[in-house]
C-alpha cells in the first residue's frame, strides 16, 4: 500500500510540476521531475515575472535550479523558452492593444519551418517549375483562420481551455504523448484521434461534472487550438527529397514547395499522395497553374508519402504563343489542350497551321497540323511545335497619296476603279493636277510597273481612263504646287529684321519694308535693289550680272517710297547714313583730379587731351607711371588663329598663344612717356585713343617689388644709385630654379627691359621707383642617360674605326 502511495505522489508531481514551478521556482525544494515541454506560455511568463521581481538573473536561476535537482538539459530548454517566447516580456498597454488586434496570431503557435530555395536551372523551361522557385509563394497554412472543425488532434497540439461566467478557469493544456490532456480539478481526458469538435464536446462534458455552473448554463466553456503540432511527411522524386517536419495544417502544395518541386525528370501531373500504403490522391499541378483549381491541394497527415514519378510525355512549344516552353501531356490530351497550357496564340501567330517536328524510332519527321486537326491531334512524346509569324503582306490593301483630302491605305475589292478610290479619299484637293496621275503596280513576278492615268477623263466617266485597280496598287495624285519653284527674296542693311523671305506675287518695296520690321534710325534715303538678268540669249556685249535700281525714300516714313514692284530673287539693300556714329568713351583712372569715363569728342583725341579734361595729374602721381590698357578684340584673336607658324600638327606653341589671348590676357599695355608729352605734344607716345581704352595713372611709389624665383618675394625701398643686384641680394638672392640672366624689370608705365651682355660684360637695366623685378624659372633640360652616353660612344668608336681603315 505504501508503494502505491509513493507512485501516485510521483505521477502527481510529474503532472503538477509546471504549476509548482510557475508558483515559485525559487522556493521549490525538488525540481528533478520538472518537464519544460509541459510548461505553457503563461507558466513561462509567470516564471519570468517572478525572476524580475526578485532581481534574479538567468545565470543565478540556473545555479539554483541545478542545485534543486533540475537536469541541465531541461534547464537549457527553459532558458531557450525564456529568451525566445514573446510572452516573456512584461506586457504594457501598447502590447495589449497589439495582442487585441492580432490575437489569433499570438495565441496560435507553430514552429517556423525554413527551407533554402535553389534556383531551378535544369527545368527552367518546363511549365510549372517557376511555381517552386519563388520564395514568396510557399502555400503555408493561415494561422489566423478559425480552427477547422474536422481538425484531428494528436500529441504536440495545445488547447486553450477557458471557463467564463460565474466560475472562471483559463489554461493552455498540451496533448501528451499518450494523446491526453490533463485539466486541473477535472482530470485526464483522451482526445488523440478526435476532431476538435468532438474533443470540445467531450471536455465540456467533463467540466460539467466538476463545475456545477457549467451544467446549469451559468458558466460557458470555450476550447480553441493554441499550438499546432508538427507532422512528418516524406517526399520522393523532388529536387530536395527527404523527410520533412511540417504543420499539421499543411497541404500537398506546401510540402512540394519545401521539397523544391519535381526533380529533373519528375512529373508535374501525376504526383501521388500515399497514405497507409495506398494512393490517396493523384495531384495534377496544371489544374492550379491553368485554372487556379486547388482541389488537389489536400491536407496532409502524419507519415504521408508524396511520390513524384518520372514524366511520361513532354513536348516543346516555341514561336508565336503567349507562353512558350516545355509542357507535360497526359494520355488522350490534344493539341488544343496544349495550346491552352501555352495560353494560346499571340497576336502575330500564323494560326492556319502549326509545324511539328516528330521523332520516330530511327529519324525525325516533319508534319503540318491544320487548324481543323487541333482538336484531334494527340501530341507524342518529344514533339516540337513551332508556331510561325503571319506573312508580312496584305490580301486587300490599296493606297492613295498626294493631292486628295484623305491620303491613306484603304481596303480593296474586286472591280474597284480609280473614281471609287478617290471617292473613298473624299475627293481631289483644289491644287490637284488633273491631267495626269500615276499607279505603281505590283506584277505577278513581284516586279513593279508604272501606269499613267488621265485623271480628268477618269472622273468624267470615261471607262478607258477610269481603269480597274489591283491589290497593292499605289496611286499618286500630283499637286500643281509641286511644279512651282519656291521663290525667295532678300533684304539687308539698315533694316530691323534682315534676312531671306518668301516671295509672293504682287509684293512691293513698301510691303517688304514693313514685313522686315521697318528701317533703323541709321538708314539713309538710298535703297538699292539688285535683280537677276533673265534671257534666252547670251549677250557678250553686256558684262552685267545683275540689274541695279536706285530708289530714294524718306527714312521717317516708309510709305513715301515709290510703289516699286519686286521680283523673285531680288536683293534689297538699305544703305547707312554717311555720318551716323554714336558717342564712344574711354576711361581714365588713378592719380588724376577727375577720374571716370570721357567721350571721344574727336576722332583724333589723344592721351594729353583726355588727361587735361580730367584736370591733369595730381601731386602724388608718378610721372613715369602713365600707361594705356587697350582691350584685345576678337578680330585680333582671329588673325592669330589664321596664321600658320609651321610648327607641326603636334606642336602646342600656337595653341598656347591662342588660349592665352582668349582666357588670360584681356588687355594690351601701351607705355606712355608723360614727361616727353609735356615737353612736346607731338611726341610719339601721345597716341590716339580708341573706344574702350583705359588710361591708368599710378600713384608714386618709392618701393621696388622683387618677385619670381627668389628666396623672398618682397618690396624693397628704392635707394638712388643702387643697381639690379642690390635688390636681388636684398631678398636673399635667387633660388635653385631662378634664371638670373633672363631677369627683367617692369616699369610703372608698363614698359619692360631685360638684362643683356656684351663681351662677357653683363648689363642690367636701370631700377626706378615703383618698378618690379621679375626672375623667371629656368627651363627643364633633359639630361642624357648612361645608356645614351654608351650608345653615342659606341657610334663614335665605330666611326673612328671606319676613318682609320679609309686612311690606311
């Protein structure tokens, strides 16, 4: 009797261990009987909350659990559930809202099944293979749907049992390996092999025996499926054959997707679902691909076998169909069925017949299947169907172009004549040339010929002229405008819109002046019209190429010109007034009393004149610092570009000169010797000014700037009597790249002077206040390499040997 009591206590501990752990893991004395697999999500949540309230980490809990007899394997399972279960986090208001919105998804759990997809390159052209290559199409069961009433329960499922009303009870109860659920205060109930509907009724009956309010109807019992078990299925003949653990709600298509679909030679239309060693269902995937029919997508049971046999017949369809590829055929199916698999002909297909390449026991054979045979011809294994394009020709096309109101392509019918086609084209236009029309006709040998028509007689009803037309005829109706030369007339000179204009009959000079925008303010009263000479006879005594007409007008009123009629190709020139020049200016800046812009009052205004108008030089002006900056004009650059320096195509000297003139140098500097001008107004430096010139008078500066390749760029105070070298030494001398013998000086008026030598005597230019000394950089000289020295020495040695031999 004592042994029976001990066994009973052990069994009770096994079934109640989850409750003990949920109540207080830290205070429990014995955890050796704990089975983590039997803990519900709510138990794990309570355990997590208990650990957080007592500030116990997962590592501390592990030491306590192992000390109280819990195995390391069981605690590893518990640790995994504590870290992965979504219910282990402390719920807040946002979590409650999310749980309310998606309660089915959160309440029903399923182990995630992951299978890496492999792109099918072998069966890429086989119709249906793409169904199993798309990772977003997996046929997974929808866990948000209500529990199917015919769902068969088994070990691994978990039921959510709730009692609400006067009495309340709520628990997640797994189905044990023995197929039973253990409900607190109610006992064990066997549900394995029962539908969810039958199990619900059975559990409700058990609750009614314990809870009096359930039997009286004051409390209600709700039972739902909270966790779905996994089942084992075997797939044979797929790209990835093997045993798969999948949801008990999974279907055949879901399992086929996990297996990667049929293998290289696998059938898509005769897939067998074996259950209890018998063929339960034959699956044809084409029903789903062609019609969207999922009647073959039946649910699976534990230990089901999906067998994919080798295909019996495959044929190929290529060419003008909407879905070319390789298709599997069943016995008895016709070409019409195959055409439906290929989604039918496309819009360019030749549908009268289809060419098929058949394979006999020894060789190939070609056959044409007419449209009448589509419903009777049964494709054979290995057939290759080629659907060609329709012919690029028309059976009833005719075309009219030219001077008709609607030139276009029209339908041809037997007996159609010229007048019928013109009537279809809404008749002739006003400019139509009715004496002649042309037909380009296609002959029987596909060459062309031209047939001429008297269009006027054809439209009057003359049957000989109104000839019958043929298919593919092209009729051209000419326009009289095609024969009229396009006349132009030109106007140039002092007119607002010079250019070439279309000539119209009756055009006069007055009309043309208005059309060209009228005269400009600089127009004179002289108008010259040049007209071409037209003659059938060559007059050698007359050398004139054109006839000239000189017409006097009043520029203020264009209408006072004579009503001179213009002819085609006339050239009208409006002359400019003899004296009509707008005032032009120069600029003076620097050390003058009234700097600014000044108008050139005379065509021969000189430097002295403008400086005098500007009030003369100030007391701080540098008398040696007067210069003129003259803008470089585009014409000067063009002249440089037109000069050929004969430096070779690859030489860049001329290109650099042109680029420097265009981009870098904006002005040309003209030095002015003001002292000489003051003494003599006729001095050569008292130059005539041009519009845009700028006279620049620098302020007196006692310093001398030294720049370029020197050790220190600086400005040295001017010292009377000191020479060139004094200032170079004052800035530390030249650097390693400086070229002293090419050093030069720029004076305040823009004039430059360079050092020169005579009989080994070096002479440097005189330094004045405000001048600038520039030391340029030495050009790079390529040194001769050792190999070049050796080569030259060898050549000289050979040459010496030749000379010695000659002298002997």
